[in-house]
C-alpha cells in the first residue's frame, strides 16, 4: 500500500469537508460508471443513463416514498433504466468496433439466466434487449423452460449449456423447430449420442455447439473455470472424436458453434486476448474439418470494476468496455483473414456486466457498539501485581520511535495478566484495570502511527482493533453472500449526510446470530481497507447505507441463514424529466413463508401453539383474554417481515 497517499486521504478528512471529499473517500466516481453520484445536499443520486448533466433522482427521495407506502427496510432497488443502458452500451460498443475494423460478422449478446434468475430480471433483459436481438443462455432444464416462455425474438440466440437429459434435449429441439436459434452445446462427449438419437426420433435437425477446454487460465476467483482440469468442456481429442461421429452420421453440417468459458470477472485483458487467440485457432480447425461453423461463443468474463481502481485486482478490471470489444474483433480478424475464413457471429454471455449495476440494497443501521476507553489512574495501588506496573510503564514511555516495541510489550503483559486472572491470582477489578490500560496504550499507538510515513508491518491495520461495530438491518448470507463466501468486495457507503465529515471507523455486522455475518473488507482508493468511515448515529433519526452493484449472483446465491428471507423489492422507473415512479413492488418473505420453505406446516404450528395456550389456561398461568392477545401476537409474528421492524 502507498501509505503516503493514504495519509493524504486521512488528512483530507480532517480538512473542511466538501462533497468532493466524500466522492474520493467512497470512490463513487470511480466504480459507479456514471450511474451514481452525490448531490449538493449530500445524498446519493442516480443518473439512469450513466451520463451526468441529465436529470437525477435522490435515493433519499426514493426511501421517503418507500416509507410512505409502508414498506420496511431492507429494500432491494431495481433500476430498469440502468439495465437498459447496460445492454445498450454492450451492443453499441461491439457494433462500433465491428464498423471501425470492417468486421464482416455481427454480434449477438445472450444473458445467462443463472446470474439472476428472478422473473422480473429476465423479462426486462428480453424486453430491453429486443432492439438488439439479445438472447438467453440456459444451463438447466428449468432455465430452458423459463427462457422459452420469455424469449419472443426469432433472431435472438438461445444457448443451451450444462448437463442435458432427454427432456432437456427434446425441449431444445422443439424450440429449434418453432423457429428459435437454439443451440445444444455439448459439454461432455456422452451427450452427442443422445442428441443424435432424440433428433432422429423427433425428426428435427439439431443445431450443435461444442464447449472446449482451453489451456489459457485467468486470474481472479474463478480461475478453475478454464484449463485442463476444468469441470466442463471437451479436450482436443474428444473434440475431434465428436467431429468424426458427426461426419459418420452425415450430420457435420449441424456443428455450427464453438464455445469456451474463461471464467467470471476476468480482471486482466491480457488473459482475454490469450484465450480468444487459442479459441479462434480451434474454430479455424473446425472449419477446415468441414464443419458449418457460424458462431463463436466467448462465454462470460467481462468484469465489473467494483473497486474503481481500473487494475487487474480481483475486484476490478484493467480495460474498458470499448477495449474489450476491440480486442476481440482484432484477434478474430487477424487469425481468420489469413485463411480467408468468413467472420463468425460473436456471442458473449456477459451476465455480470449486464445486471450488476441494476440493483442496490438499502438498509438502516439499528444500533452501534462503539469503542470506548476510560481514564486510568495516574498511580496504581501499591498492592497491584508487578506486571500491572510494567504495563503502566509502557503507557508512560511510549513515543513515535518505539511504537512497535511498546505494542509488543503491551500485548505480552496483557496476555500474562489474563493468565493470572484465570489462575485466581488477581481480582476481577484488577483485570478490568489491566484491559483499560492496554486499550489506552493501543489508542495512543494509533494516534502516533498516523504521523509515520512508513508503517511497520505489525502495525498495519491496527486501527481495526478499535473500530466501532454498526449493526445493519440485513443478512450478509441472504443479500451479499459473495462477500462472506469468497471475500468479494462491493461498494458500500451512506446514501445521505455526505456533506458531513464521517468520524467513525466501522465494521458492519448484520442481524444474523453468526460471527461470519459481518463485512470487514471495503474498497479503498489504493488497497482494501478493514473499516468503513461512517457518521455518528443520531438519536431518533435513521441512518441509511447502500450496498451497490449487487445485481449479479447475489439474489441467486442468497440463503435462509437464521430464516431471514428475501427482502422487499421495489422497481423504479425514472422519466426524462427526472421524476420517478414505483412500477413494481414485491413484498419480502414473511416468517410464515420462510418456515414453509424449510418444511414447517404453519397451520399445524398455529394449532400446536393454540393447544399450548389452552393448557396454560387450565394450569392457571393465563386468562382466556390473555390467550386471545397471545394468539394474535403469534399470528401477527407469522405474517411479519423476517427483518427488524421499527
């Protein structure tokens, strides 16, 4: 980390606070791709097209509308305008590169349903994408059924990946017969005989694709998606075996698509270029084998710059959308033109980059556990243990030149005194005094560390030890599971009060009963930071935070940890004049809903509780009138939101 730059940021916070300081601190201009900004009032605003200068809408105005309608926090906001803009940007970038380079093929995007399979999301993708013939990718039978029911454009591609049984294949073949450009992509060699058998039985000529294992491996969380040991795809020998089988069956003309998948969230453009360079040689080879190749499916991988650093860091990308499109076009043309091979239709399955910006999770902070130290006596009682005096000496001799030594000494004496307490050698009050002296030492070290140009490794991140804990009304496991599972970074910031200086360094905890239900890694200008600067909580005033770029995978992967279910969902439409309307509201799960998901019979539960209450009357514990109140409370709890309600 560049500590000089970080110290400059800390110094900026102490200066007269301005909106630009908030923009820099939370990086909103870097990761938002133009869709989010901060207003003069210190509130996060949405620019629906990603272009500043146009009309914008404040998230606080939306929150006010949510409250007026009786919906509680947390709420997932969906912005259809942003989704439309993302699809438009993707296609127009490819179309610009196609025109600039003189590419003779076309581009067709497809949306992988697995990225966010909620019906509203898939419907809006097909609606907004119809202008560009944007298609769908299905990796399971259920996804294929959803795709067939929602996709109406005969020029859009329908790509069938994943393991396929007879029903899956039949559905794909029927879709082809009904006029869809539906391609059955072979993931395993054993799928081909079944495809040929069902095609013959139904008398439908299939459109076949092959997924290959490419040797190129990319950095990031999903590096195992490619390479020789990747789970899906055919190696070169298996690929040629499929070609020979199709030739023997006089169906080599059915092979029209080559597919590979480098991985999700590829941060380095170099890996993307290497992968397509390898894949296009395979495509060339299939053409020379006599296959009627028309489509090249690059899979997913187009990254989202979650931290705004524009680097090859896992949560970023070191390329723009235009660079991505141009590099793909350039590599394909540079290879195929050598042999005079026609340019294929390019397909990408860019789900993450399409829907990530589309959703924002809003939640309120319920409470805080703030770090506090108490004054220590100038002199210890004479009967205090010798180690107490030594710990006190550390406090007195500490200065900027011996910080690391004092830090090590303080930890040693604190731990030794704890052992004495466990053995009954010191009292509870003496232990409390020891802890207080220790934390005063740590706090003094943190103040001195800020003056250093170079921070010793042991003292890096020491401020985390005195961070406050803010308890947010949400579940990490339900709404941002990637944060917990793989340490993925999402932009998190207050959505108001951004014209005020944030004075607290905070770790976020959710309302699950789990030590993993926290977020303690946040985006930073120069690195990952372990605390988030936030404002003091005000009495009788809600404090709202937003987690941004959560449209990809988070709803799909969320679970029912502590039986906290889906949040309320509100879809917002923003007009050209800058007004907004609530176009759809989906109430979050009730307690009754989530209990039914995990196989409870809620009617039976009510009957059991009623019998228990009646038994309490017989035992003289409650009156019949009290039973009525208790039963009403039980039923009300069943109908209630699974999250905290004011």
